[in-house]
């Protein structure tokens, strides 16, 4: 890679307060670099924030806080009453929000590590704290403030909100790695002139004089559509350093470890929910006037070999697909209290205006071809879902007239409900055929070229694969967009089948399987299926108010009979949520996302009869620019197809990047230091990789015989604890997929609260340095230790089919004896040919020289290895240093030592 991702240097925060100001002190994990924000508390309604952009050392911050403490005491020299008190410890700022009084600051006070991608940790928010900024003496109270506060807090930030300090979660892995692989010449033109805002004592030896000795750190502008706190950070975005800005996404994040004969492969599933036209099931349908659709979620499956974690040399692969409501103006009236309210088309759209805006966004982000998989019913006694299909076909046909044929939108209608009821058809077999054709058209992303064995022995399916082949690997061009009416149950099963097909290609591209095929009932697919079901349940709770009603097992027709009663309960739960709690949740989402802004003299949020005009901008003021009926795409998009416009190197995209040049040892780009944290004491049992779902521990049957491969088909009753639904494991899973509809989470052992008694400004946490190469047993405190150990530690007979403690057979012993005798016969040395020694009175002596390196084709005669001159000099210097004779330091040694001092103390 030409560059490295920039790591935020504000990861630990402490909020100090005086009567007149809040001081927010942020530091990096090693506590070597600090930044300070000053927040004024004397303004009743305005937000006044000062960021001096200076990087402090630990000593400077202590002196600053000491001076503030002395200066704010009521009497000079009085020790009892502190002038500066510590209010709260945190891990990041969600944002600043104002209703009718003054501003609040929202801080993340608990976090839990959920995944890591190439050493970049992804955290889930576990708890937040909302603090009112203005002082009580200047507070102007308003009677409706408390109600707005309650509505805002109804968005449970501890339910499936995620962030990362170094990885851009709003973009795909393909985008992030494409940016890092930009040519050096391009990066040099973008590089900012000022390398560091703070004074540097080694400025005379800076990067400008050293030419190419530095490396580039790169940070891209987040994709606004998937950022959920964009409006909350709007007030400070232009005034504070970018390290303070922490962008959060909403959706799902899960990671499991697939062990292939001990080789750790991490399978990660990330779902990003769109913050545009966001809301609940019956209240948000179709599209708004901007082309943003309801329940739009981008799902990305990432696969990588965890034994090598660097983005530049590791093996990474990803596949992206999208779900979203049908892009038309349509709705369902829930006032009728019917389980399935009738579908109505609200506006005629003969020129497919909103569909054009929607597909234009998709062409920019994903390239072509865009494939629509429409799963709604085609045959109905009463015309219901078919209304949407007919309109969507008309819109796609209209739009395709103007696109070049090779980049046309592909439309695949498939009535999934009809096939499910049919006894002759297997739903998943048919879906598998569709999945194969889709993945062949779009291809997938992998950051390494095809392996030599696949060039020697090419697979038929591999040669037909689409996408874009480049020198560094493959790029996914185009995307599959799946929809049914709700985009929940049917959509999740279809996405799982496409994901399973793509997973096979991903494993094949990384050289882990010999053919790009995966069978059901293998450990790998069971692990992937559980990830997808957690993903489906979480997204379903967020939009529909209940977990999935129909699962993969339902469509495979192997679901147990108890599942039917559970399905009925989920249907009732979904109906109750839609009828009674969805309106309140919609109000909360509108307030949180800044769609509705409270102000004096205007109706309150709860007084509005509808939020229609809030989401449809053209209802308040007509659009200034009128879109063409024929050239419906953004200028420049068509020129670069099938590649997505967002990933093309051009001036417009360069403006979205922040590029800085660093010395190679600086903390802002050192992901190894960030991940392993050599300066922290870590408890091995608490490392993240041990708590992950593991294919060997959780899915591989106990009596696996001689085949521990995760790609071997097992019998349905042959399984690990997870699939059978072990109670403790299920409870953990449910805990992990709590969403906005569920209650606040109980404090878990992984989420450690910030402590206000700790004076050092550090917050202990469970993340620690994760050892990627080991998979020891996780010891829990639940009393199940022995049970878990039994699952992992198996006898050699179970694993290899051979009991190693058995005595070797007579045949084996005879072969071994012959081998020993041959060796002895060849290397016997006659005593007569040796000088006589009084110490040895033996007739025959076997003289075997120890094996070290082989100069000839002989395992006994050896010569010492040849050593180069530099190695001999290093060894001699080492010996001399041991005797106290130090060698003079060279220029490189001085530079490295200065780097160390500057990073540690400056």
C-alpha cells in the first residue's frame, strides 16, 4: 500500500468542570499526546467551543489542569474546595444537541469490542452520558425541554451503534483499500503543507528535506448516508481538529473465527443502515423525493486471514449487497388495524423520477451492473404486492432506454412465496442458481492476484467470474439489490444464499478450498448461517419490531415443529410494535437525526399530524435544479462504468481525502502498536479473539473422527453446541443483538464502566492485546469450565483416528530396526583406522555430528553456515557491549532515537 489509515489520537476522554467552563481532555491510548477542548458554560443558548489545535505532553496537561484548579478556587491557597472537578470519563463524543434551552454533550462512557479488521478495532457503544452544558445560574428553563429530552433518549444508543478510531465504517473495504493503494504521485498533490500543528524540535530535519523517507497517512471523508451522528457533529465539524470527530453507524456487526486446520480466518458481517428516510415499518415505505428508500441497509461480508493483519501484505476479501424498499412513492395506511394494510401508490411518477435518483446514487457508489432481485408475490387473488412489481418493471424499463446496453439495470422477478408453498420445488436450490449468476456478474473484491495453482488448474466457474481484474487483485463492480415488501424475512434468506455463494469464491481466492463450492451442514456454512440469522434478527427488530419470522431452516423445511409457535409469537410481536410503539420510535429517530429541529413559535414534534413534509424536501420548496428525463445520471458517472465513480482517481474525489506525511515510526499510522499495545498489561483470558464464536469449539462435533475440516458435510445431529441452541450461548447471542426495541442492556463483564475515582485518566477495558495466532480455551466464571474444555480438548483417537499411546505393531518395529541398522552400517568407523586412545576401549564407535546445516547430500557430515560480514560485525559489537565497550552511534541510530523521544515525550 502507498499509504496507511490515520488513527485518531483522541481515544480516552476526561471531562473536567469549573463554574465557567468544561475542559474536555482527550488522549491517545498510550497517554503520550493530549488535546484539550474548552467549552463555555456561560452562554445560555449558544455553543462556544475553543480548540487550540495544540498537542500537549502528559506533563504539560498536568501543569495546565493544576493551574486551572488553583485559579478557580474560591479563596487563594484554600485546599479543601477544588476549583476543577472531574465530571466523567469517556471514549468518544457522539455529538452536541440543542432542543429549546441550551446545548447538551453526548459522550460514550462504555464500549465493547465487536470485531477487528486487519488490526483496526470496531467497537459497539454500550452506554452513553448526556450532560447539560450551560451553568445553572444562566439556565433559561422551558416547560417542554424535559419531554424532548425523553424523546431523544428513546433512541437507545447502546443498541447496535458502532464506531472505530482508525477504520472508516461508512465505506466498504474495497473503497478503503483502493484509497490506500492510490499512486504516490497522486497523494503528493493532496498532501497538506503543514505536517503538524504543534511545534517540532526536529523541524530542521523534517520530511521536506528528507524527501521520500516519510510515509503517507490517509483519512477519507465519511459517506454521509450511513453516518448517524452527522447532524449532532455539524455544530463543531469546522471548528475542532478531526481527531475529535467520531462517526458512528447503526445496523449490525458480528465476527466469527473459522479455523481451517488451525489457520484462523475471520468472517465479519457489517450492516450499515441508511440515516436518510430512516424509520419504522409501516411509517416509512418506498422512497422520499431525494431517492433515499426506507429500510435501506448495505451488508458487507469481509473475509481475511488473521495470521497476517497488515492491509499492505495480508489477504482480504469482501462482498457487498444491498436491501431496500421498492423505490416508488407508496405507503400503507395502518389506521385500518389490519395485519396487512392495502398498498397505495401516493403519486404518479411516469418518468421514474425517484427511481432515477435512487439508481444514480447506486451507480456512483457501486458501478454497474445493478441487479434487482424482486421477491414480492406475482400471483394473488386480491391485487396487493403485485402493484409494486408492475410499477417497478415500468420504472426500470423506462430508465434502461437511456443507459448503454452493457450497463443496463438487470431485473430478476422471483415469487419466493409461491415456490415455498410448492412441494415440487426446492426454494434454496432455485435461489442458489440465481446467486451463482449474480456473483458471476458482479464479481467480488480481493486484494491479491489469482494464485498460481488456479492459473495452472483453472476452474470453469472461476474463469466466468465478472467484476474487474486489476494487477493487485479483483474489484466488485455492480451490486445486488434485494427487496420484498418489508425487506426482512424473504430478503434475509435470499441475501444469505448469495452471501454463501460469494463466500465460496472468497475462500477459493484466498487458496483455502480447491473448488468454489460450499455445501450445507458443513461447519463453515453453519457458522455463516448463524451470523446471517443474528444479522437478520437485529435488522428486523430495528425496522419491524420483532425478530425474523421465517428463517433459513424454514425455507429448507428442516425447522423443528416448535418453530411454528415461535413464528406466531414473532408475528404478534411485530403487529403489536407496528400498532402501538412505532409512532414514538419514529418521533425519536426524526429528532435524533435532525430531521425535526425544535424551535420557538413552531408546532412541537408531538403536535404534527404527519412527518411527510420533513422527509420530502420538495413539499416545502421546489427543487432549484430540474433533473433531465433522459440523462438521469450524474455527469461523469457513465464515463467510468463499470467502475464506481466514488473509487475513481479524479479531482472531485481527491477533495474528500485528508493526506499527511509522517515518519514511519509515528503513532498516528502504526497499527501494530495500536492493536497489540505493548505498553499495557493484558489479561490473556480477556482477549477478544477468545470470546469470538469459533468453528472448532462451537460447531465441530465432539467425535469428529479423522476429518476436522470445516468443509466436511456433517449429519444433522452431528453438531457443536451453538446450532443446537445451548442456553448460555443463546442468551449471549440475544444480549449481543439488542436493538432499539429492547430494554437497556445489563452491565456485562466485557463492558467496563468508566470510573470517576481513577486520577490517571485511564479507563480499563477488556480489549487488550489480542494474540491472533493462538486459539486457547476461554475460561468463564459460569461453572461450565469443564464442559467447554471437553469440547475443545479431544483425545488423539477422536481427532486423528489413532491412539498414539498404543505400542507400535511388529511390522512397524521391524521397518524401524532395519532403518537404524542401515544407518549404523553406513557410518561405522573402524577402531584400527583411528589413533588409539586409552579412554575408549570399544571395538566400534558410532560418531554422529549434530545436524545444523547441510552442505552436501549427507545428513551427518556438516559444515558451519557461512555468515555475511555485517552479521559478524553485529555479533562482535554485541559481545563488546556486554564487556562495556560501546560502539559509536551512526546517523540512522540518532534518527531512530530522536523519533522515539519525539513520539514519547514531545
